[in-house]
C-alpha cells in the first residue's frame, strides 16, 4: 500500500510509477495471452465484467491458432486496463484489507491489475473483432464481369470466347458468395499479390491464406468432377503450364 500511496502522491509520473507500470505489464502479459487458448480460463477471467463475453467457434479457433492475434489482443487489453488503473487507485479501488481473495488472503497489486484486464477484455475483444472484419470487408469488394478473365490473360483485341467467359462468370459468382475473409484473399490473389503479401495486408497468417485458397480450389474441383463446371481446353492448358512452372521452380529451389 505504501507504493500505491507514493505513485498517487506523485501523480502517476516519474520512475516509481514507470517501474510499477512495467511490473504490472510483465505480470499480466503471459497469463493473459495463455488464457486466450483456453475458453474456460478466459470465461473465468471475464466473469465479473459488465460486458458479457460471447465468442463463436471461429473466434475461439482464431485465438487458439494465431499467436500474433493473441499477442495483439493482450497488448491492447493491458493498454486499456492501464489507462483507467491510476483512477482506480486514486479512488481507493485497491483495498486489500477489505477485498480478500478466495483463499482469504489480501490480493497483491499485480493480481488486482490482472483482474482489471479481465474486466476490460470483452469490450477490447469486440472492438478488435469489428476492426478485423472491417479490414476484410475493405478488401472484399465484389468482382465485376471481366475482371477474372483479364487476370487470366484472356482479354485482348479479340472477344473473349463464350466458354471462357461462362467459366469466369461462374467462378466470379462463387468468389463473390464467399465469406468476407476468403473473398478478400481471392480478390487480392486476382490482383496479383503473393501469399505472404496477402497475409500482411489482411493481418492473418500465411497458412490462413492458403486455407482460403484451397477451399475455393476444392469447390471448383468438385464442380468439375460432377460435370457442373466446364473448363475450356485453353484454360486447362494454361493451368497445366502454371503447374509445370511451379514444379520446376520448386525443383530448382531444392
């Protein structure tokens, strides 16, 4: 309590406050980041928040698999908790003598701060999720007629063959029906960006980019096998050349 009185008196400035803030950050960072991989721990941590935490299976999967997302959310949460922490201390919010823990012992200041992180996490999470979705939507604009044909090198002085145009229109419709993230991946792919470049633009892992690409390719493969999608010989030849070039490049790299 003496340290709390000291930083309050100093107006939360100077070396004493900076040292305390560093200790609080270091204490909260690792367990908060780890809790995001365990829904039960995260729910326990946020149980007393005025903002209930609700997560979809996709949200839980993202936090479980993506270390960069967990780290980003951890930093955001601690920053928000730290903004309001001085006011809590000034108003006497940390009162270990009258607010004992489950074991009956007075809570340490670090534990109290970690609890504050749990209280602000839900609204930080919702803001992060909204901004993440907005980023996908920004790059997920629907593709118009002719864009895919142009990207495939099928446009020029001569009209696009009817069978090629039909294929491009069908695939474009499929792309436009995808979820925002997958649609954004394919829109940037059509624009010529590499897997790593797309991951950087969308703030996702390169593996997520490949998964999105695989999903559409697999759907197109199934439509071809069922006879619902016809691929003209000229496009098949182009795909075959591309596959041979990739195989040759991988062989040289090895």
